[in-house]
C-alpha cells in the first residue's frame, strides 16, 4: 500500500501544482530573483571596458598631441601678434581680427586667392579626367597589364622635392629636355620660358601637379571599377548599352561614391600644395604662381609674422571645409533625386 506522501501530487518550486500532477515551472518573478547578477560579473565587465579604453588611449593621445593641439594652436595664433619676439618673451598680445584684416586687404591676397582657385581647379580637372581614362583603360585585360599599372605608381612614390628638381630641369628654357624636343619640331619657333614667364609659369606648375596626382586618381578609381559586376555590362549589352552608353548608365552611377571621395581628398590636398611650387618657381615670377599656401609659408618663415601666416592657414582650412560641405550636400541631393 502506498503511503500518503507518495500519493500527493508533485509540487513545483513555488508550491503550485500542474493539472497533470506535475510541477509547474517557476514563475518569472521567482526566476529573476534566482538570476541576479553576481558582483564578480559586473567587475569583469568593468575590467573589460577598461582594457578597451587602454587600447584606445595611445591613438587618442596621438590624435590630441599631433592633430588637435596644432589645429587649436594655429587658430589661436591667428588672433595673436605672434612673432620671433614671442619665442624670447613668451608674450603674444591678442589682436583679434587684425591679422585677418591685414592679410585679406593686402594686394597679394587677391592674386594668391585667384592663383589658388586656378591651380586647384586645373589640377583636379586634369588629374581626374586622365586618371579616370587610365583606370577605364586598365580595366580590360591585355598583356603586361599588371606591370604597367605598377609603373604608373612611380610618380606617386618619388619624393616631391625630387620630382620638382627633375621637372625644373625638364622645363629649363635653354637646356631643358622639353624645349629640346620642341625645338626639333618644324612648327615650333623659339624656346618657351616655362618657369620664368608670368603667362606660362602657372600652367607649367599645374601640368606638373597633374602628373603627380594621376596615380592617386587612377588607383582609387580603378579599385571602384573593379567593384562593378560584369553581369551588369552583359545585361546592358543585351539592351544595346555598350561603349559610351554603358559608361553613362552603368559605370558612372555606380562609381559616384568613389568619385566623391577622390574629388574631396584631391581638393583638400591640392589647396595646401607647397613643396612642388617652392621647388619649381618659389611663387614667382612676379607672384604669378603664388598661392595661399605659399603666401602663408613666406609670411611665416620669411617675414617671421607667424600670426598672419596662421591666419592665412586658417583661411585655407575654411576653404577646404566649405568645399567639402557644399560638394557633399549637392552630391547627396543628386543621389536622392
């Protein structure tokens, strides 16, 4: 005979019985009390978080010291009378907007600004068009494709000062390789003064900068072209979209995000080009190749007026930010439409 205790239905952890005599699972409230976090788990999470911050700390310190501090210091110097005297006395009187007023009202500022616009616009147009053409050319398969693409990077790898020295020899009026080549042609009369003529110097500097920037544009655009599936061109060919039509309706729309990156980075980089101009013309002749970057350099390190030089540098930063914001906004609007 069974005992009364063996005949009693089994009860759950909270004492409630199921209809079939089995125990019901514990209530949600009781489970929460049994699954409370232990102090050890919270401390482990804290240690993991501290470890993450420890790995990020070197990068943050580097950014603050080598990027944040120079930017803030340059902005402050633009509002101070910062000269060589400051290095001895430590005094840099606050002058407000006087530095900006003086550099903007100077006769050289308008010429440097115009040269900066022409230099940047001409360089970006030439670099992008030629870089895109080369990228499209290398997209097809042919012998020595990889070798030629590797050689294309050579201008990008050579130091800019070395490139400027080589091009200065090439463009020399009397002994340059370019004028010797042109002199052998029957329809060329005389030796163009590429670097000493006020009408040709800026064109020559733009041409050299285009040569330097083509590898960057071609490499980035070629990478973007590689991401476009071949199936789209095959499907487009069935509808008659080949050649220019395929480029217009397939290649260009899918390449636009890469184009945005190339143009924004290209403009920001070209606005601050300094060494190639210094190596070729030093801003001459008669300031015909003087840009805001070279103007800032000469003001700071030739006239030793670091306050006005910093003000010119801040103007360059504002121009870069203005272009980036306007272009990205217009590009986003075009994509949305």
